[in-house]
C-alpha cells in the first residue's frame, strides 16, 4: 500500500506489525515539521502501547504541546505527530475537538485493541476505509486498496455518479465497500470484534450564533479580517519554505499579501499562463507582486507540453474527475521551484459567496415551479446547459445542486448506459441528500458548494495532484475558527443581495490593488478546446464517433466530454472488468463519449452560467 503512494511521501517510509500479526500500520513521509528522524512514522508512545500514522498538519500544535507539557508530558521531537500520541493519552477521543488543522490519522491503542481514526473538520485531507473478505483497511488514496488486493471488486455503479456529477461525490468511490470517512468524524474500530462506530465531532451548523444576531456589517468586516489574518499566519508554520499559488484573483491575492507580511523571508509565488492572451491574468498577478514584494514566478503551459503531459495527468488521478488538469500543472511547477508547501485560496468562493449560485438560489423555487408547470418540454431541449432543467423533473437527491452544476440528466445517463431511467434515479438517490429543509436560499448554496463541489472535487483533486508532486497544499480560508465564524453569521451580513464576496473584499480592499478586487471574476481556465482537438487518440478511436468529434470541432461540445470519455475507458485496471460484469446496465462504447464537462472552457464562472 505504501509503495502505491510513494510520490506523496518520498522522504521516509515506515511500517509496524503488532505482535499478534493482526494490525499493521504503514506510512510515507513528506517532511515538513522536524525533518529529522525524530519525526519518523509510525510514531510510538514512550511505553510502546500507542502507535500512530498521520497525514497533514496541526497548526495549533505549539499551543497543544505547551498545554500537554504543563500537565507532565515530555516531548522528544518537534513534530506535530507527537501531539496526537500525548493528546490521546491526556484527552482520549476528545483530542480531535482540540485540533486545528488538516489531518487524517490512524492511532492504534495496542493495550485496548482499539483503532482510533479521524479526519479534519473540513475534509481537507482524505481518509478512506474498506472491507475485503475478513480484513479491514484504511488508506489515504483508493489506489492503496487495489495495491494490497488487486482483485478488489469495482463499484459497478460509479459511472452513473460520474456522468451526473463529473466526479464521484462522497462517500462514493470506484471500489465496492470502500468509502470516505466523513469530514469532521472519527471512527473507533474494535480489533477483537471487527466492529466499528463512526461519530461526528464537528458539524456544519448554519444556525445564527446568539452573539452575532445584532452584529453590524462593519463589525463583521473587522472580525473577518482578523480571523483571515490569523488563519494565514498559522498556516505558515513549517520547517521548509512555503509558497503561494497566485492566480491574480481576490482570494489568492489576499493569501499572498498576508503570507509576505507575516514571513521573515521573501515569499515565493507562482502562476501559469498561456500563449493566448485571452486567458492571461498577468496584469493582476504583477500588480500583487509589485505591491507585496513577493518573488513571483510565471510558467508557460505550452500546447506541446500539454500534449506530452496529458497521459501522466490521467495516471495521476486517484479517482476520475473532469477538473484536475489545471491543478496538475501548477503543482508540477511548484515542485520544480523546490517548494514543499504551498498556500491556496481555495475556500474563499465557497465560504464568502463567490459563486453565482449564491444569488441564483434566491430564484430557484420559482424556477422549479415553472418547470413543474411546464411539463416535459424544457427537458427536450437539444443542448446543455438548458437540458439541465431535466434534473428538476425528477424526485432526485441534490436536484438543486445538479441543476447548478450537473453534467447529464438521468434521462441522458439512461441512454448512455442503456439502462432504465428509474434505475438511474434509484442509484443516484443512494447518495444521502444534503439537508436543506427550511434553509434560506444563500445558505443552501453554501451547503451545496462546500458539501459537494468543494468537498468531492476541489479538495480531492487538490490533494491528489499535490501529493503526486510531493507537495503539501494548505487552505487557510478553511481554517476551523474562520469557518465557524462565517457559519454563525446572519445572512444579512455575510451574503447581501447582489454582492460578490462582500465581507472578504471589504476586509482587504484597502490592502489590494484596485485592479484585483474591482473586476469580474475569471475562472481558472485553459485553452483546452484548441488543444484537445489535436489529440490523435480522440480523433482515431472507435469509441469516438466521427460526428462527435465534428461537433466538438464546431464548438458545440465541451472539451471535458472528450476528457471524461478517455477517463471512462482507461481509468483503473478494473475498468473493462466492471463493464463486462455489470448486469445492471451495459454501457454502449460509442455513447461513453457523452461525458460532459462543467463548461466549455472549464472555468468556474462559465459553469454557473448554465
């Protein structure tokens, strides 16, 4: 298993098997804090009764370490991993409530024959668990399960979810009996009885905090600024250099500005650009670089490099996704610069209302009523995005989200997979619905964007691609204290009508160049349309009908449909086996090409114009 994930931890490797041969732990290390051998994992308690493997960072570990030292615990390293061992001895499972950071860990209490596993509050770091025969496994990536059990059976329905969402929404994976440990949850597994129980310790609660009911907008701006500053400062904790992804947008510009302010050395920032000026954000990036004094690097992603790199991009994906290509390239260049840690602005749009869905949600109920009154006519529209109205004709879990961001309606998925539409709906409804009952429109958008899109695509893709390049990607805007603050604010303050990320922008616009904060949002986009049209495997492949490619060349088909088709046919060693074994539906090879991408250009802004 650890060999399968060696790229995410090239600095060190460790294994442990208990005396009974019942429990084994393995770890690949990317050294960030205390890069010496004292940080080796698995790490053991002084008496040898506890062993832990840990992926991530605990940003408040200095404070926790001091608290533990004050009650008698002695530390042998400067690693945050050791806090988990002493913290568990001091506080038991309540340890997780004290942690601030991104983490996934598995701790084995040898004396109690109990395994304690946990995942951070926002699900920034992945943690999967699965059962095969009589064995129980944990892994940071799904590929770990097939590494230890090559015959692990596939989830025969994963393509249904992929066609609907463009990724696999948690807890779905491509493997049978393998799922995510939910964010903000911990698990206790009893080794003797082979039983386990999952318990939430952090919940997404949008109830207005009593203290904030009368808060003014200006007061909220002031506190937001202080909390973002504290988050960025804590995320700079590292014994190796820290860089920043600088796109030129508001979120990354704030991160870069604060990172430089709180750093004793010059911060390295980086961005990518293309030989087509309509995709360029040079002006915004340069403005931030000049204002802050960061050392900014730009990298040209050429058509030739894209052509050479795209097979590796497919190989790098732990789970299929239509939107990981941009992250792959920026992480690749960060590694070339010698960086091990980078900060990203991910989370700003989701927390502060940066997506059009936060405004469109206010009219959703009206749209739904119109669709229901109009019968089936809208669903007969020939092209997307209009066809997505079809999501509203079904009693479908997360229908509102799919209306905003979905790829193919159940009607079209049924055609693609030669299945019955009712069966497709049944499969899609196996995913628990996001609970939006009696929830205000903008809060519904928050729940959908954070609970589905960010959780299952953005965070997952970011972690997989950064780990592929031996890089740790941190997201200060998902800091636990900041997230709790935003969730507890009244709507009138955090999501005013017809304003784009008001709290965040007003908190920092005095520190940002006006060209950065006073502009239209631009998605993180690539000139894929032109590049994909030249890849021969798409032109000369019996799975790609001639008419399909012609439609793509005329601009009537999104590039990611081709990309998704490639993934559907090549993803995983078990892909063909899954097709052959499925008695539930038999996909037609040609129709696999109807795997639609989020948008014509792949950018966030255009996604929401659907």
